[in-house]
C-alpha cells in the first residue's frame, strides 16, 4: 500500500472518530435538556405538587403530575385520589365529557371505594354542565326550553349516590340537587304544555300537563298544570272535564298539593259509602 493511500485512510478514520465523538456529545446534551424534573420525586411530593396546581387553576399541569403519580405508584395510597381529582380538573376546565369518562373508569374499577361517592358527585355535576340550559337553572337563571335528558341523567346519578352512600358527605347536596332538578323538569313540562296550548294543540298540552301531575305532583308547577288542563278542555268543548279540573283547583286552594286532594277525595268516597250502611243499621 502506498504512503499516500495510507495517509488518506488514516485521515478518513480520524474524521469518522471525531464525528462520532461530536455526535455522542451532542446527543448527551440533547437528552440532558429534556430530563424530567420530577425524576426521583416521592408519591407525597407528586401529590402535593398536583394538588397545589389544581387549587391554583393550573389544571393541565396538575393532570400531568397526577398521571405521573399513577404511573409510578399505581398501588400507592394516592393513586385513586389522583384519578378522581383528575376528573375534577377536567370539570373545572370546562371539559365535562372528559370528567364523566374518568369518573366512569374509576367507578368500574372501584365501585365500593370510599371515593366512589365523590366520583358519582363529580359525574352528576359534570352531566348537568353538558347542557347550559340546566346549569343556568341551577344558578337561579331563567330556564330555557331545552331537552330535559341531561336533567334526567343527572337526577339518576344523584339518586344512585344517595341510595348507595346515604351517609356520604356528598349525599345532602345530592338530595338538594335532586329537589331542584324535579322542579326544573316540572318547569320544562309546563313550558312544553304552554307551547302546545298557544298553537291550539290542546290534546298535546293536556298530556304534558298530566305528566306534571303524575310525576311532579308536589312541585309548584302542579297548579299551573291544572290550569292548562282546564283551559284546554274548555277549548275542546269538554265542559264536564273542565268543571272537574276546576273543582280540583278550588279544593287545592286550601290543601297542600294535588296528592292531598286525591287522598281527601278517597276519604269522602269512603265516608259516602259507609253512610247508607250506618243509616240501615239505625233502623
């Protein structure tokens, strides 16, 4: 091999080695630049940082810490807490569907966990938040004429919470929300009955009003439902039925609810049936 060829090979090998060293050094620098600052953190440290960010409204950062906590300490005491607080962070950030999905996953895995009532509660309020109309009602704003499915779903979730965990710290608030939702659904039915009434669809108006009396008879909307029924029967020329409804309204003025009126009617019927027997016995 000639001296010139040896020189070329030697220079090529030197350049290749130098390039490898530079590449390795650069790669190390790059990897050092993306090091995880939470490396080596304890479960306590991760949870405290996640909770602090949650309280400060840094929801995405909080979720990042919660996810790391679950991944590194899946059997630790904070793992389940991290899941439900992740759901809460989604709810607070205005992503109710994500919150519901996390709650569902938690409840499937831990149906009887001490945090299950909290997961149900978050799921309930997130379900309401999916429909701004119902959330507006619960913030004491006027109720819009929207579909009531969100309210029915939320009611069922709160009902499950109350039935399964009656002594939970969330049960009382769940009961209050159930009461509000009953009134909201009754109001929705009344709004729908009015919609049909003003369009001369009197049978449909009567059906909607009857639904209030059957399902929400103790709500403040019960009397309004009776009025819609009376007026609809009048419009249909069904004077006898209109008169029956008017008698209910008159009786209701001094009674607590439609249910109370029905019980009074049953008592009066029983007394009327007993009167002839008493008269016959006295002869």
